[in-house]
């Protein structure tokens, strides 16, 4: 839900940049003498074409002892649970603008055949569970819901300086942009997401800080701690977290942990 909101905000804030050379979804690798961590950038809702999950991505996944996602979303039709009890209702009601933006993202994605149950996160989780591979989340669903509730869309004045407001764009245009974002992800075009993140930061600094700067810093701490234990881990987070000046990769480099792109 949080990620759908961000996808809509990014799509509405900026046009997609020109095509880049064909590639595969971005994946990075960090390693030392006894630990390897793959960092894979996901797209949370996809059209069902799973050809992205082959060759290097599949090989890295199969080598891994564990899958780590942003969070463990409930399956369709499954009520959200937290430690075997129902997830309590959000403490703050999301603003109308946030709800409207999320609905736009859902509808725009559906028009392109994109669904969360076909997204990279859910595909990876299902394959891992079928293989008996442990799966965990960097964040709880409750944490993400509370973060979602605190969000506010950029003020009209700021949004106007960055790009046309979402409401001013037709649903057809937003649908096409969502489809183009998916295509950029499939070919591993990180420049598209860097550009869009810059637009989000200009239009809504507080949302950008909450969604990317702060979370990337926390996740870098997690990765740094995990590097002290041997094994191979496949970490899958939204591709925007692996792009730009405040990315998870940058936060890791600041800790002396270097990464290299392997896909």
C-alpha cells in the first residue's frame, strides 16, 4: 500500500525518461570472506511476465539461504495479522489526498495488467516458501501502515514547481506512465528512478525523507550487522531504494561496505 502510493506520486510527478540499453532488473552484490548479500530492486506490482526471474537473478536467489523482503504482506483475501493476532486499526486516518493517490496507483496499474500478487516481492516469496527457504521482513506491516498514515502529499505550490499535479493528469496518461516505469525496471534502467526520486524530493521533502532517507539508513544498519554472520542472503527491496544520492548502496558505502552491480 505504501509502495503503491509512492509509485503514483513518482509517476504523476515526472515523465519517464528515454529508453536505455536493454538490461535486466538491477541487482547488486556485497561480500566478504564468508558472507554474501544480494540486493535486488523490485517492482511491487507487475503484469505477470516473469521472464525477469531467470539467469543471474534466479541463480543468485537459488544460492541464497534466506529471502529478506521489505515486509511480509498478507496474501489476497487473508486478514492482516501481527504475531498471530489481528493487526489493529491504524491510529491515524490517512488524508483524502493520500487515499486518492493510492487509488490512482491501483487503478493505473490494473489497467496495465499489473497486480501485487504478480509483483516481484510476492513471486520471490512464493518460490522461497515452496522451497522451504526462510523468509523475513525488514519492517513489520504495522510499521508500514503507520508510516503511510503519516504521509502527506506535496502542497499544491510545491507540486506545481516540480511537475503538473496528479489530479491534472488523465488516468490514461498515468496508466501509460506506470507501464513505462515497469518497462524501465525490467531493463534495469536506474536513471529513470533517480530522476523521479529527485522530483519527489523537490515536491515533498518530508515524504522523501520518511520513505527513502530514513529507511535506507536503517536498512544499511541491518545489512552491516548481517555481514558479521556467514551465509548467503537475498534481500529484495523496492528499486527506488537502490537508486539516487540517498540510496541504500550509498549508505552502505559510507560504512565502508562496497557493492557492485551484477545484473
